[in-house]
C-alpha cells in the first residue's frame, strides 16, 4: 500500500468518514421495469448495480458500494478477483436494491418486474458505515454476500455451491454442520450440530445460502468478539476462525481453496484502488528485471509477501508469477 493511500485512509479515520472512490449517479433507468422507485445508482466494478431510494444517504450508498467492491476485489487492485463470477453477475444483471424501509410499497414492483438477479435487499436502518458487517448493527456484508453467492458462485460452481439437497460439496457440509439432513426445521437439532437455524420460513436452499454466509464471515474473523459470539449462538457456534477451521473441516477447505477465489479479508468500508501497472511489483512505474528480483525474494521469503506480485491471483507467489512478469517485459 502506498504512502498516499495510507494517508487517505488515516485522514478518513480522523474525520470519521470512509474513503470510497465512487460517484453516485442519478437513476437514469427510472423507466425500466422494477426500477421506477429509485433515485440513485452506482454500478460497481461493471458487474453489480446498486439502486437506492430517496431517503438513503450518500454515505450509506457508498458503504454498500465499498463492501461489494471489497468482497469481489479482495486484494483491491481494481479488478474482480474471479472473472467467472464477474461474468455471471453481468449476464444475470445482478442488482442490490436499497429501500427506505422494510415496509416500502415499491418492493412488490421491484420483485415482480425486475428481470435480473436479486440475491438480497438492504434497508436504510440496517446499514451502518461505521461498523462494517458487525452483527446486529450493519447487515451490509451479509446481504452483499447473499447477492454475490446467489448470482455468482451457485451459478458458476454448481458442484461446489449448489443449494439443493445432495447436490454439492456445500450441501454435504451443511448436513454435517446441522447434525443431519433436514428438509424442514427439526423440533430439536442434535447436540453435535453447530449450525441450527430455526426460521420456519427458510427452506433447505435458504438454509444453504445462510450457511455459506456464516462460513465466510467466520473465516474472515467478522464474528470474532464475545458479544457477537453470544448473540449468534442460537444459530451459529463457530464464531472464530480457529473454531471454524477445527470443526467445519469440509467447508473450510472449500473457502481456503484458491480455485474459487472467495474473499479472505473482511471489508472495512474503504475502497479506493490505486491505478497500477500489472507486473510493477516494486511500484516504480516500470516493469523490468527489478520486479523479477523482488518477486523471487518473496518466493524465498527474503522480503514480505505482497499480493501485488500474485499476478495469476492464485493466492500464491511462485515461478508462474515470475513467468508472467517476464512475458510482460518481452511484450
């Protein structure tokens, strides 16, 4: 991270405002089916549209945009980490609506007429830019993950993330986490279950998408504080990364697998990627032998690991990244 970005983030902390590099636009799609109630619009990373109603403050709209960006572009280089997920979100016209309230009459129009993918919705009173993803305070991380997972991972990697019973590795993992396969909410979950959601309006597929959310935020450490652990214990017990890794071995292995490029770092509500040159590992504005030297030093752990050298985005720095730098230099 450059000194300039550090300075921007430090200043934003002092001023109590997050740094988010997006412009909020007027809703020019007001005459499109299902979009008539929204006044503001942001398209995030060319693949997710955020539409907000009139009472939603700019800070809340930008917070949602930042969280979407951080979860799709976890290394914050300005590029969606998984191009297959990006393509799916584009093809399905993924959208996150932000309504003035849970009783907004416009919801029926959106759900009845919008032809794209609606993985979840957000409401004005459940967005808090000062506490990204904090349980009971800010629902943004949860609803954004539901959207990305529903419109992205379930579609792109069905053998891994399909929501139907006996359809994927995740459905198998959830059956273990719930202490058995329950197509309906059981009267009592088995004592060895660590996922025991009991909302009777939530069917098996709903349970699966909620399960994926719990697993991801546990991995990222979002739930790792005493108050949150206590508050969610009636639904989910693995509130720390260590508990999740030790108990939910199958799902942890899926999230940890670099093939699926799932987010590993928790969003902080700041998103302002620097413009950089691919392969410019030492960030001197050039791609040359010096970048190869720095990358080799990272491989041998002579200098600290930096994701800027992970050119093929497989969460590793190795000879494949060196070859990519060489190809950039030769081209």
